[in-house]
């Protein structure tokens, strides 16, 4: 997960550096907001990776950091994308919705001091969907066309194949 966050951060910073030369105030503000988002999720990721799994409070710490991550994704979705990137706002909204579902599901998975593997798997799938949308946004911000714009994840594809 740490590699994903670092790649995400580097990609967004590079894309915005190339597109926001400081001449357009809207692009400059957007760049600053994206920088803030990337820094925040990177910091949260570091905290998640530093949770001591053997600690008595590990679950509460993890869920607290996931709540922060959900909040960061909601803030990202609320950004006012510049006109040339308006088409990406719906993907940001979807990423936020999937992250909210993931975090709620993680809370449910650890409810009442227990652990529900099926709910945790559902949470993990929604988490992956949220990040996939962020990766697609990054690709477009780089001015590139994503190779795989299919927004289903590998697990969804495998499930669909198994159902046929």
C-alpha cells in the first residue's frame, strides 16, 4: 500500500507541475489542493503501516486512520476541478463513495470486538475500487490515456467469469 501511495503522490505532483505553470490561478490552486491531498494520504498511510498489530488498541487505531482517509477522499471529491479537468470530477466522486463504503465495511468487519472475513473482503474490494479511480485520474492528469479504463477490479472480473 505504501508503494501505491508514493506512486500516486509522485504522479499527481508531476502531472500538476507540467500543467500548472503558475500562470493560471485556478490551476495553481488545484495543484496546491492536490499536493495537500497527496501529502495527507501519504501521512495516513504511514500511520496505518506503523500500527502495532499486537497492540490492544490496534483495531481502534486502524479504524481511526481509515476514518481520516475517508475524510481525505471526501475532501478530494469536493475539489473544484479546473475546466480542462471537469470530466474527472465524477471519478473523484466515485472514489470517495467507494472509500466511504470501504471504511464503513471495515468498521462493520471489526464490530463488537470480533472479525468478519466476508465483510473485510467487501471492504478491501471497495478500497481497491477507490484507488483504481484515483490512478485513472492521475493518468489523465499526466495527459495520457489509461490502458485499462475498465473500472471493474480483478475480483469483479473473476466473479463474473465464475458466474457464467
